[in-house]
């Protein structure tokens, strides 16, 4: 999936992105652009590296999360609050297409790097501003993290068991969704630039993409006053839909969103008489009888190993999936066929495996050219490309600007 012929340029080749952001939505959006050929320059503080370098497990002192988040990025250091750092960034911005930042509103302005300054340096620049709550409104100056978006969007309120507390995901769900939305927004703004010749600001509030993906809840409330409760693994719209334990202590997930699938499942587990019940004719009716349906499906699955249950469901053309942990993901033949987790050479750690690019393009595929690089590894190279002399670079180092 990552291979391409030497004469085929990736689709974002020639696009330059300055990644000023940290933790995690902004840098992840920049990574996605880099995966398809953008020249992403990661800007970090000279004395305070991106915190993601220290997040989670490390090997031989090298942070592993950064290897993913920093892939396909050249790394430089600039103290944006210093005169030398500010002036250097403005020079970089003059030749860039996109800047991604996630400082609190007003921070860039305080450093003399607000939109007026940046757009004066480059009228075609797209400035993606990724914050917890957006650039305006009563919460705009609050510190914002994905966890807060997961709570405020309504996601946590509907996640968990009915008699349990609201549940937060154990990974950066809101940040990841916001990153996808930011990459989409940036490409939309760049497309608009082809018509207008002008760049613009992307105002991305992390609370909003999270709200967008939870579905029609605002409309349900607006029109019906309906507030969805926590239902655990069950759905209010169809049944059986749950996770079930197999005889070998594994778990499988079953979905019956389509009526025909629900009927196949009940025939498979030996309860065809339930199909004739009036309430079985639609998803809402089946959801109202979830206890009975879960008992029927769960009892059958409990008598079979995961492999047996999977084979029987597949033969019956019913929808089932094993509940994987990462060990299963790494060995699954479908993921291997897609090269979903691919191997990347790394000079610090040797061959490492990580998630591949998000999708496959038949003519201009993306790829992982390198994993996250050391702090400031490309500073001299990037500044030399900008036209700075060795003496000027030494002077910036001397004042602590790089």
C-alpha cells in the first residue's frame, strides 16, 4: 500500500505545512497531510519538546507515541515568543500553504503572529486553529482537551451500562475525530483558494466534530424531547446487538441492523419461532425484547468456541466479529492483506510497526517515508532552505530562538 512508482508523485506533493500544535488533534491532522506527500515541518520549542514525546511507553528512552504522531515530519525548533523565533516563523509562513496551531486564543496575537501578520506575509495561507472550544464564545479561553469534548458532546452520557457511570474512552477519541475534521477542513480551504487566490482561517473546536458523529440526538431532542439513556452494548434501534462470551472465554460481537440478518441469526441459534412474533418485524420491536433475544443468542454462543461461532455465523451469512485486543489485530489476515499495520524502518529503533495511512488511492497512494524524528533534527536544513546563512543560524541559537 505504501509503494509507488518513482515517477508518481503523492497527491499533496508540493504542499508545505507548518505544524505548531501539540497534544493531539492538530499534530494528528498534520500527520495525515504528511502521509499523502505534504512537506510537514514540525516546530517545537528549543527547550520544551512536544509533550507527546513523553506520553506513554518508551523504548531505550525513545517515546513510541511520537514515532507515529511525528512520522513524515521534519522537526525544527523555534521559540515563537522570542523576536528571532517570531521573525523566522514569518519567513517560513511566507513560503507555506498551511499552519496548524492549537494555542489558546490570543496566544499567537500576543507573540506578534496573529492572522493579520501571517496573512500579510502570505495572503494564500490557510491557518488551522484547533482548540477545545473555538475562537469565540464564553468558553473560548478555557484549556480544552479531548476528554472535555467527550464529556460535553453527549458521548460520555450515553456510553456505559444503564446502572453505571458515564464512561470515557481510554484513548484520544475526540482528538482523533477532530484531526480527521481538521484535515478535511484544510483541504476544503485549499480548494477554495484555487478559486479565490486567498487563504483563510479554519476555526476547529474539538467539541463540535464529536457532537457531529453521535448522530441525530439533537434533532431527536428538538422534535421529540427524547434523551437517549445509557444502554451498554445494546442498541435502542435493533436487537440482538451485544457482545457475548464464548465457551473458550473469548468474546464476539453480533449486529443485526438489517432485518434479514436478524432472521438468519435466530434460525442459526435454533430459535426460529421468535421470528414469527409480531414485535420481531422491525428493529425497535426487537430492541424492546432484547432480554429474550440476548438469552437466545448468548446461550448458543456460550456452547461454542470463538472459532466455531465465527465459522457458523459466516456460513449463515450473519454478522459477527471477534472482540480483538491489539495482539489479535497484529495477526489478523484481513489487516495483513490490507497492510493496515505496516513496518517502517527507523534509525533509532530499527524496524517498527504502526498503523498505515488511512486509505488507499489507486493512482497516487500515500505512504510512510519515515517515523517521528529526534527533537530539532532538521532545524539547520530547513533554515538553510529558507536562505539563512550559517552565521545567522548560529546567532539564532545564541539568543535561544532555535
